[in-house]
């Protein structure tokens, strides 16, 4: 092995790792002892590796992330498994979903703020039951709206009468890609199996997601949640809940 | 629901404590935003909680988590944009010589941003190379590519990253050895 070959191999060497155990790496390291120029290069290579690694390791982890993961998992544990026939329906829905996803893959514009991404993110966060997303709790929608006002958020939501009449669970004002989002959680009672039936309404400025649906609601399954999305005035709405299209339609009239 | 208990006594919370930081940093290096990185990290543990019991070899937990996060990242990106295919000439992966001072002149966010500018096929391998104490074999398993391809992607990615650092670092941050030897 000459110095040039040794340098090529040692370019992949990471100080402090188990890389030195590799026989080719070990042979290249032996070459370092014989060649002062190679040794100088190797010393610099290790220093640069260590400096870059230190920079990447310095990226701060959000302080609340660990709690969100653990709480989300605990909530998920309470989800009741679906019975057999529902699984068949789910498989059929998956085929439809797959077809839709393929369509979206080839038709979605190359932007970070696509509506599909916003809707999926919101629905997935609910699916994981991220309780920390709920920043205030109240059974009164007026309290939730007051919370939005206190946080300099809009409250002129164009919600259906059916949604306005439901008791609240709570709400949250947060951001998505640095854009404000308001989330209103509503209590729709329990379903036939006794499972709690919460509805989540996410509100976003329509300018942020220009490819959002229009006034007529569009339905889309995200994981185990059905979503309905529409735009009224300057706001785009995403309603997410367990159930099917017909279940959600009841709240949109 | 998967208990998530490992032979070394780690329950789900212990598993999260051990891996959520490295997973987040891996996700951040790939996705470039806190929101996406947090979402990818949460989604990875969510999948672990529902499917982790299928993993037979507990020694592979770390690889499994990183593989899952990377797969979720690719799924997320596919919905937004199809990446152009980058092909570099052989000469492109000759390492530019930079100094530690050049790296240290940049803050962590800038280095992550530059990592995000490296051609997409090389990013994940390069991130694991720098961030994680994974063997090359483990990186190959995480990314689902042959060992030789891992090494090639790291070499090329490293060359791109170091060139980006060379182009970005202030001149006062230090000279490259090429320049030194020229003098």
C-alpha cells in the first residue's frame, strides 16, 4: 500500500470509532507511521472530522420533544383495535388511498407549503394523540376563542352550526413552517362502541397553502382519520376525526 | 401495543431517552427544519410503538429506528418533490483541503445548512458518517444500499461538503493546505 492508497482509505476514518479495526484501515494507519507528509494530512483530516461532527452534534433538540413522544405513545395505547370487517374496509380504503397518493406524487407542486403536507401533518399529529398540542382545556368554545384572542390569533372562523353547537375539549395556537395555525378540539360524544369521538378543526391562512380545496369540502383519509378540508374567505379549514365521509358530513351542514 | 422493553432493561421511555436526540439530529440534518425533524422523530417512535414487536433481534433496535426515520423522510419528500438525479464525475470527490479553523468559523446551523446543500443521494450517508457511531455495515443496513455504495456516497458527499465549507468560510478562518503548499 502506498501513501496515495492509504490516504484514500483514511479519508473514511473516524477518530474515536471502531474503524481502526478494519484490516485495510489498520494497514493504512501503519503507513501513517512511515510517512510524515501522510501523517500531517491525517492529523488535519481527523481534526476537520471532529470539528464538523461537533457542529452537527451541537444542533439543539427541542426541550419538549421527549415528553411529546412519550405522552403520544401513552395515548395511542388506548386506541381500540378494529374488528375483522373493519380491517377489510380499511384494506379497500388503503387501495383508494394508494391510488390517490400516486396521483398526488406526480401532481403535487414542488413547494414546502403544499396543502397536502399541511393536512397530513395535522392529521398525523392527532393520530399520535399529541396531548401537548392542546395548550388549553375548556368545555366552552367561547373560552377557546378567548384563548386565541389572547394569543393574537383570529377568531372569525366560519364554522357550521353543527360544529358551533358542540362542546369544546380545548384548543391550541401553534405554528406550522412558521405560519400560525389555530386548533380547536370539539367533543362529539361517544360512538357506538363507547369510544370517545373527538373532532379537531385546524385553521390556516389560505395564502400559505394556495393549492387548498375551495368552498366545497374535499375528503381524504390520513392514517386512521378521515379529513374534510375547505376554504371560506381568507381561511382554510381541516376537520379531522375518526369515521368515514358520511360521519364528517354531519358536521359540515 | 408494543411494550418496547429491551433485554438490557430499557422500556419505551428508556428507548426514547437513549435515541430521541440522535434521531432528531439525523432528521434535522435531512429535513432542515425543526418542525419536520420533530415530526419525523415522533413518527419513528409511533411506528416503533405499533410495529417494533416485529423486530426479532434486539441488537438491531438502533438500526431499525434510523432505517424507519430515513424511510419516513423519503416518503415525506416524495410527496413534495421528486429529486433530480445528481451524477458527479470521478474528479468531483477529490477532497478539498480545509482546516478545522474554517469549520469552527461557522455556527452549527450554517454547517447543517451546508450539509443540506450536498447532493441528496449523499446526504443521509454523510450525516450518519458524522453524527452516529454506526459502522459502515450499519449505515448500509439503514439506507438499504451496498457497503461499497455507502463508502462512495460518503466520499463524494464529504468532498461536496468540504468544498461548500471552503467557499463559505471567511478568508481569515485559515488557509487550505493546497494554498499552503503552493506558497
